[in-house]
C-alpha cells in the first residue's frame, strides 16, 4: 500500500515548523514540483525529542529499553487514531476550506509515519488576532463562521474533533482573507466507532465540555462537545478571559459593550446539557455568526490587551505541556528518581522540573500529575 513508500523518495524535507508531544512537523517540497507541504512525522518513540539529552552513547540503549517497556503503546494508539481519522476526512469530507487536507501517508522502515499535509503558513489563530490593528466583533464572527463551517463538515462525516482549541486553528497563508484551518486530529474520533479517548484530555482542559470531564457518568462525547469548545474560544475572543467549568456570567464591566446577540450565542454554546446546545449547522444561521448583528466598532482596549497577555501565557504553558507530555510516559510508571538516573538531572534541575509540572497541573486534572519522590 501507499504507506510503505519512503518519504525521501518523494519529498525533500526542509525546516522544522513545530513540534508536538509525539510529533515533529517540517516543511517539505514534493520532488519534481514546487508544491510545498507540511510533513508531520509521528515517531513510534517520540518523547525523547523534548527531554534534556542524556549523554549520547547511553541514549540509544535507554531508548531501546523504553521501547520494550512502555511508551510504544501510547504513541502507537495515538498514531493509528490520527491516521484513521485523517483517512476518513479524505474519504468523507471533500476538500473543505476550513479543514486541513491530508495529501499522502508514508511509512519509513524505521516505523516512523509521515502525514503529508496541507502547509499552513499563516500562523495560529490568536497570534494573528492579537497582532491585528483593528479587532471587532465582526472579525471574531468571521473566525467563528470559519470554525463552525469546518466543524459542520466534520460532524456531517461523524468526526468529532475532541481537542478543539485556538492552537489547533491555523491560517493557511499570510493574506488578510486567508482561510482558517482546523487541524490536529490526534484525539479525534469517528462517532460510530466511538472509543474512549486514547489518552486523557490533559493540556486542553480549558476547552473541554462538561460531558467530557464527566466520563464516569456514562455520558457520551458527541459533536456537541466540539460546540462547547467553540463557545469557550468565543468567550475568550470577546472578553480576553478564560471561562472554565463553573457558573459563568457576563460581568457588566467587561461585557457592557458586547452585543446582546453575541452573548446569547455564547450562552447557547456553553449550555451544560449537550442536547440543548446548538449544532454547527444551527449556528451557521445565527445572526451574529453571519455578521448581521456583529458590531463593526473596534473592541475595547482592555479586552484586546487581556487577550494579548492571555496569548502570551498560553504560549508559555504550551511549551511546558509539550515537555510534560514527553515526561509523562516515564513518570507514569517510574518515579522521578529513575528519571534523574536516566537523564542525569542535577537536583536544582529536578526542582525546577517539579515546579514546572505543578504549575501546569494547578488548573486541575490531577489524575495526570506524576508522583514525585524526593
Ligand atoms: P499536540 O502535542 O499539541 O497535540 P501534535 O503532536 O498533535 O501536537 P500538531 O499540533 O499537529 O502536533 O503540530 C505541532 C506544531 O507543528 C503545531 O503547533 C504547528 O505549529 C505546526 N504545524 C502542524 N501542522 C502544520 C501545518 N499543516 N502547517 C504548518 N505548521 C504546522
């Protein structure tokens, strides 16, 4: 099949675009063409990339030991899931302006799998928004319209993203009218083949729906869970504040200049009962989303500056979580002491590593907090 073709036969690999917990994403060009692509390489043994490097010789040996013991199952499950969902997108969602396209899949003899994706060079959603000179409700509505349109296509194909967050929305190009693309289907699921999340929803807790947090109660994560996440994104877009899972309100001071129509939409999306939450298809008809009732005026300066600092904090946290992810495989079964052994960390490095984890974990989800041993 196509998966066994080597990457280097068909693509020239260029610079690194980004890194995820189990992946590295690089720019590439299809040989004998000028077509630029993004190559997302999922390593069967990815985590070592982000960790402080152990001395060279020992590295391979340690990796092999780990390969045999753990780690592999996690990344294999993730890998299979992402490919499954991406394939379904190719089959069931015709190329859509707001969903990242998969062109091809290659697998190396080493077991690394390469997803050849549409290249998005326009940056992450919030980075662009905070850099804008003018930002209005109408601008936010255009964003919501694009995300809802992508979600509508995915949901029609029974695909639930399950990890919708601003960092998974990238602009295709630098142009002002660039389409916004939903990407990163690593945690997604196909509804009729519903399986429990392969890994916890750690790292995106802010955007997770109540029913997703409430897995023990037999509730089902459905396309409506993505609508909740969109509601959180919208709440942040219009206030600069993160709304979590408690009671939410539209504080007069922050929300006084925001249109009633926008607040009504947010209240709908952040409805705890998923059955009463609107679908993507429904909100595409909403007067605020179509732009009819969205204000054109420049947003209040405090909202924009809060959004800027939110974005800066988010970026820091994302970097911390990326390394946390990498470490969590080790920490799940081993105590920190063995990590010290493996990576020759000094006590002060250990201290900062612990602080680092605790900060990330402050927001909840203690289930993934690794056990620390003095
Ligand atoms: P996470 O650990 O956050 O789930 P991941 O392993 O699923 O990450 P991605 O989020 O898909 O990896 O990609 C990692 C980074 O690579 C992204 O933050 C982004 O900066 C960059 N990237 C991914 N896909 C593309 C693309 N198609 N075009 C341009 N850059 C991309």
